[in-house]
C-alpha cells in the first residue's frame, strides 16, 4: 500500500491502480471485511481512480471505504473525515454539488473535533467547500 501511494505521488497512476488492486484482492481474501487495511486500500484506489478521471468508479470505492470505516471506527475518526472529503471532491467534480457540500460540511465538523487547529486537511476541506 505504501508503494502504491508512492507510485501515485510520482504520477504513475496506472501502476498504482494495478498494485493496490492486487493488494486489495489478497487482503479481501485473507483479512476480515472490516479490516483497516482493506478500507485504506479501497480509499487509495478511489483516489487513484479520481486522479485518472474515472469518477464514477472512484465514487463507488470512496463509498465502500466509508462504509467500512463507519462500521469499524468511532464516528469522529479522522479517516472518516478524509473519506468524506475525497467523496465530496469526487461528487463536486461530477456536478453533484448539493451532496458534495453536505459531505464536506460533515468532514469539516469531524476535523474540527479530531485535528489540530491549523492542520492542512482542515484548510483543504474549507477551501473546496467555499
């Protein structure tokens, strides 16, 4: 998963998608369905897909990862806020602004409880929401 993230940061999105998909297949077979690694890999796949313009697929992955996190983490966990942000950004790019705004507001609310005052994620969320 770390290698997939590094590939994504280098702009090697096709390689990142292939690697995270392979890891995800293994993890879904060997780990419990609500395992953190599964949710993080699904979310990373969503980010890679969104960056390649495959927005409908990305939306599905973000919703899947969010569902896992909501079932396995506390409601104000930063991972939930992160997925809400990414899903909101994806929906915004798809022109679904009303739903995107609701998700970004929820992400900002969680971030206000779970992250330090000047954390950059708070700034990103508020900038997209504005």
